[in-house]
C-alpha cells in the first residue's frame, strides 16, 4: 500500500471530496459494516509503471449522506488531513 503523489482533488469515481487515498498492488479485503469513520470507499483501477493497482478513495460520513449523495464538504487535499 502507498499514497500516490498524483492524487486528484476529487474522487474520479463519484466526483466527491474524500478524506484519504491509498493505492494497492496486491490482494485486499473490504468490510465497511458499521464503520465509524468511513461511509463509502470508491475503487479506481490504475496503471503504475505498467502494473495494475487499485486506488481506494475513502469518504467520511460527513462527505457522503446516508442516501449516498455528496454533501457540501470542501475537498480535502490528500496528505493534509
């Protein structure tokens, strides 16, 4: 897992502000049941130096409402949260 240097300002999957981003090369598991910090995580496959990776965009409860729509939260620049 790593944090990419070229992280976008908004999630490219849902165009919503996100709290943090991580990039994964190997296997992974996701369980957000009753997660106190994140309401949603979006997944975006990317190529890094010719290898397949997956970027995770972690959205807090404040950034995404219960119905899954975006809230009016200001975007967070990755690495400054």
